[in-house]
C-alpha cells in the first residue's frame, strides 16, 4: 500500500510548526510517530497536502518532574518511553502501565503520547488513565499557549478541543496521592493487540473501608473516553461494601452511551463496563491491586 | 527527489527517495533489500518490522525521509549466509517457518525481545510477539523456537 504525494516539513521549533500549519490550509496535518495518521492516509480517509513533523523539535520528547510530585511529559514521547521511564513508574504507575498496553511493542516504540491524544480515539489506553489522573494538556497555536484540562479535551467521536493550527506540546500529570490504589483494566475479548472494548482506569484512596477519593474513567465504550462521574460520586465518602460497589457499577453502566461495532454490541459494552467496574473496585477495596 | 543518508546493516548508504515513500519502499525499491516483507501495509501484521536506531519500527508506517541519519537493521543484517544467527537457527530447527512471509519480522522482533529481556517467560514472549501475525498459524513452533533461542543466546554470553 502506497501513499499519495504530499509536502513534508521538518519543524525546528513549535512556532515553526504552527506557522507551517497556518500556511498549509485546512488539510495540513501534524505528524509525529505516524502510527495513526499514516494508515488513515493509506486508506484515503485523510488526504493531507502537507505534513508538518514535530518529531525532531528539541525538548518535545522529554519526561521531567512536574510541580508537587507530578510529571511533565513532552508530546512526542513514545508509549515505550513513557512505560519504561523510572520517573513515570515511580510517580504515575497507572499511566506507565496504561502506556505499556497500547497495541503491540512495535507500535509502542513508534507511537507518541501526544499523537495518541490528538487522534481522539475512544479506545485509547492512555486517555482513560490521564482522565482518571485529571491531567492537563498544553496547546500552542497562533494565539499563543493555553492549558486545557484533559476532561475538556475529548469533545466527540475522533474530535478534540484542538483549534486550527494548534499543536499539543505536552501533558502535565498531577502526582498520584500517597497510598492510592490503581488499576488499568483492558478488556479485549479476542486478542492481546486489539483495541480496548472496555479500557477502565481506576484510582482509589481509602481510609480503612471508607473511600476518600474515587477516580474512574473509561475508553472504548462511548464515542470518546470519559470520566465516570456518577460512579465516582457513588463511591466517594462511602464504605466500600458489596452494595455500594454494585451501585457504582450500575451508575457507570447508566452514564455511558455505548457504541456498537464488530468487536461488540452497545449492550455488551454496557454490561462489560458494569462487570469490570464492580470487579476492579471490589479488588481495589480488598487491596488486590494487580 | 530527496536524498536520504543512513546506515543500513552497518553500511553507510545514500538513497534517492520520493517524498511520500515509506521506509519499506526505501529498503525494497531504493536498496533492493527484499528480505523485509510488506504484509498488510497498515501497521497491523508486523511482517515489515525492522530496527531503527535499535527501536522496533513498522517500515510500512515510517516515512522514508525520517530515516535520514538513522541506523537501520533489517533481516539481511542478522546472521550471515555462512552462519545463521542463533534465533534463525532455532526457527529452522523448530519448524517455526512455513510460508516464511512473517519470518523476517518475527526474527527482528525476537531479537529486540532477547536484547531487552534475555530470559523471557512464555507470557512475555507471547505478549512481545503479539503484533506479529503468522497466518500459517505455527505459533507453538514459534514459541518453542524463541524459548530455545533464549537459552542459546544466554549460554554464549
């Protein structure tokens, strides 16, 4: 399978990339790892006349400590690099693990965290983790820079809050609270490298059996990855007994609008989400964290 | 036509490419290295897997112009005609090859696995090779070959 011809620009700075995108018209696209964009171009879903690479902009592949024990991750950091970085494993094991479950080893060593988010796919593995962690993304465009909470970044089916000629430059990940219990559950009914039918990220902070903080987010179920707000509310402040956990699972199943595709029907997705919220929260409540 | 200067299998080369070529076109059409196979052409099957700067790469998804300055290892750079690499030898002895189309990608991926993790568990082998499809479906022989190769490589250290 071959690509149609296109112009290609290797940006030296983020400002270069923004300027090239502005001059390139509506069908100009940013490219980093290419694992999402190139297949879409091969299938002619997208026919960009200009590709603006940000892969070699200095500093965009760095992982650095953020404020208050958090992380700052450059946009073109690969999934492989995120999952293998000791700093991420120490400060945000939930994100490190979610990135280790993206597709296959080869795709993980090419694909980038920023590219994964900008693709806006529901069944992204890092997205629910970053939603549960309440991360933010840094966007840089013609009007300057802005920071957008990731809870406001995914706006619909393969749609994001990225504006015209705007580039995602980095991801700010807050520290996980001391003693947090976490899990990323990737339910793929067929094979290891499949996309998640349910990709559930969970982080709980408990005092004994009482839930102080509940963070739940899911990808692969609805049109975009979302926070399971009602399920979180059903857990926070409560003793985590069987009935409470079942109420949270029902709340999660009730607050999603599942898609149907070849992997599973909408009702199957809803049922599997209910099952996995119940099991994952139950496990975390019992201290079974892996 | 852009010229890409890179190192392929320890040899410095300059290749004329079209701006919209992928790395597999550079390797096969530009350099005549036909060991790397194009299976699905969309990054799913793993047949075209090569190493770029030591990292696993789908040659069907990587843009050729991006390879400028890179060090690429293809199946032609693994073992020699006179002496097979221990991974290749294990694949032959275990019959882990049927039609052979997925084999170059599997050998490269196995090499990356064993470079990173010389004594993988069966689960780790299966997980690492999960992006390499064999449509003859000789997966058990492949698993046996990788296990065996892991033992061989460790003994030689």
